[in-house]
């Protein structure tokens, strides 16, 4: 199985929270390669074309292999590697810094950069 690196953008079959259906969606890998090697799963942040807050907009969306303006969706999920259809690209370093904002929003406000 292909292993994925943090910051890599992939197209996946993303399950809805009710687990009844899936939608093809780009996502960014956040888990280290050792995690997928050990468990066969990847931790991702989904990406969306639906406008979110300005802080979550990806400036380098074209360079990352995305087709339109894209935002990080404030959600973290763990899915099996088999959900990945293909790799699209890599998130720019400046955009990767925004991932910390998303994780901070989800964990606790004390982690959000001020």
C-alpha cells in the first residue's frame, strides 16, 4: 500500500458522519507516515470549495493540485488508506501553517494562535 506524507493532498471517498454514504473530496494528510504503516489508517483534514473563514483559505490551492479556491474544513477524521483514490499534490508551506489553526480550533481555544 502507498504511504502518504503530512501535507500531501489526496482525493478520497470521504464518509459522511452517518456512515451511510461517501463523497469524493480532497483532503490533506496530517498523520506521519509511520502511523499509516502501523495502523493502515490516515488522519486527514478535509478540504472544501465552500467558503469558510478567511484564515482557512488556501493561498496555494493551484500549486496543490486543486481545481478551484479551497478552504481547510475544521474537521479531523481518521480513514483507512484504501479510501484514497489518488494523490493530487502537496500543500504549500505557508498553507500548512494554517493547519495548526484548524487543530487548535478543534482541540481547545488555548491552542489557537493569538
